[in-house]
């Protein structure tokens, strides 16, 4: 184990672990992400940008993780774009600048990127119509496993708040380690046109695929 981080608000602890050349972040015994399986984290950004025509003035990313989603967003966005990263756990940012710096690269020094050490929900509700895309990867799925307050992101009113924060035509993209039919229906009830995609994690052969919901604000 390299380091441990306390989640603000009494949410438990994250552990950064190294296995030879690979790294993983754990919540207790639950793996949240590994450096060897990042295809779906990249897809969280690339799928959205493909559908937006790679034109977006302002993008919000919930959860820094190991920086794979951020790196993919940087690669697909023009120099005029702004990328806001909301990360609840300060130590995750410290890891990105320390033991994970060789993975994260220079993403955090990109002038388009700003980091807010806050709950992404609080960032969402402050800017109605402020984003072309919101990319969420803050838990293992649409629940509050890691932090109970994450449940409000996936509740009916939390999804409506995200819809309000998007410009017309904007996309809310949510990453999950597992499918959830009830959540997909909740997205539709919140006023989104929903596309559900199953993505190979890119990890070990027996790793289950991940799920990404792309939800577009249509009016």
C-alpha cells in the first residue's frame, strides 16, 4: 500500500495500492479503478465528444480518479474549451501529482483545466445552463457506495438538477461497473433521451464489462 486518504464527511477511506507496475484505488476491499483497465473511463469522454461533434465550451468532470477521463476530454476538446474537475478527496489530487504522476501526465497543468475540491453535486446546482457536458464517475455505479451523499446525484431530483445545469442538447454521461435498468428508467423520467452502452473495460479477460449512460437534454 502506498497511501490512504480519508473521504470528507465521514465517508470512510480510500487506499492507493501498487502491484509491480500497476496501481489501483480501493474503497475498503472494493476496487474502484485500476491503471490496467481504463478503456471505459476514456470512453466516458470520447463517446460524449463524438456525439457533440467535439465542440463544447464547458465540460464538468465529476471525479478525477487516475485522470483517464480528463486526458480523453483534453485530447478531444479545442483550445477554447474549459474543463472543470470536481474532486471531493484532496488526496486524490495529491496522488495525481505524486505517485500517479506518470499516469496522469500534464493534465492538471493544462490551462483549460481547473480543479474544485468539492462535491460535484454542489458544483452542478450552482450553474444552470452552464455546461455542454457533465461526466460522472464518482462511485461504482448509480448509488452511494463510497459516499452516501452520492445518492442525491442519482435521485430523481438530482438528475433534474443535472439536466438544468446542461445547455439544450448537452449530455449527462454516467459511468457504472454494472447495469441498472431502474436507473435508466429514472433518467428517462427526468427528461433525458437515454442511450445505454456496454463497454469492455480493457482489463483482464474475465473482467465484466462496464456501462455508460449517455443522457441528452433535448429541450
